[in-house]
C-alpha cells in the first residue's frame, strides 16, 4: 500500500567518501553498510516535494515544499537502501507524521530554494535557516540531460530503493519506488553548511572534505510504501 506519493524534482546530491566507523552507530539492526568498490559514502541531498499526497489525500499547505537531508547507504539481504541522519523540511505536519509513523529524524526549519535558467547553464540552490544563519548549497549545470552510466558512483548513489529506520530494538523497512533518473552534468558547486552545528561533532569532518561527486538528478514521480518490521 502507498503511504505517500509525490514528485521529487531537481535533486542535488553532494557525496562524500567517509570512514565507515563514523556511520556504524547509526546502522539499523539487520542491515549492514553498503559500499561501492570498497568506499563508503554520506550524501547531503536537497530537492523539491511537489504534488504531495498522504494516503491519497493532499494536505492543505503541505503539497509543495523543500527537503534537505543527510543520508548514508546500507543493504539488507539483496535490498539496497538508505538511512537518514536528519531530514529538514519547512512543514511541521510533515515532521510530525514522518517522525511518529516512520520513526525518522525530521526537523522543521524555515526553507527556500532558487532555480535559474540561462542560455548557457542552469542553477539550483536550497537553503534553510538554523540559529538565525542561512545554510545553503547550490550547483551550476549543463542544459541538457544525460543518462547516469552503469557501474558508476553516480548510479550507486541514486539507485537505493529502500529506507531503513531504527526505533528502540526494531528496524523498519519501506520501499521507495521511482524510475531511473536522468541527470544534468554539474559544472560547479557552492557549499555553505556548518556540518557540526547541523549534524553533530561526528560529522564535523565533512567541513574539510571535498565531495567525491556532485549530481543533479532531474527526479520523477515517487511513491513511498507502508513500512514493515524486519526484526
């Protein structure tokens, strides 16, 4: 059964190679860290939710909104999924529903975004306000879409189709259904994030790391299925 449906549009995914020991305390029971050619990653992701429906219904003032999340990658049996460290949205009802039903780690902050198109390139930016300071990241891209190639870091990052959360001694799994995404090749990136303030001392190291890759995925319609307990 579909719990949530929406259109995810213009996803910026900024990816960092990281020491897996930093992630181990966050790994849900029954899953294990997933790697690409022996490398482990976290990603800061920003995108737009559009035409959002919960159980088939549109919630007033909760239809179109931004999200920014920090996530890493796990697997369970033959399923590849993600675990979220934190998800930021500007809508308190989304935070309430996601945290109470899916045991996620949502937080409500003031947010905004900016998309610009010119003859030569496109620009995409996501921002959120934390402790009276605006945090942001943005990319400049080519104009024309291209296919994400097989067996690349970009494919590894974008093709994880399950979410996993831990709550007390339980691990919950939910499926995220969407087609393979097209991308706009990123020309330039600008990151203005205080990682320690946003995500804690454990992720302070991201402040000094250069991204291993940056992706702008055009997105698609998405459906999030009901959760199940895998423990």
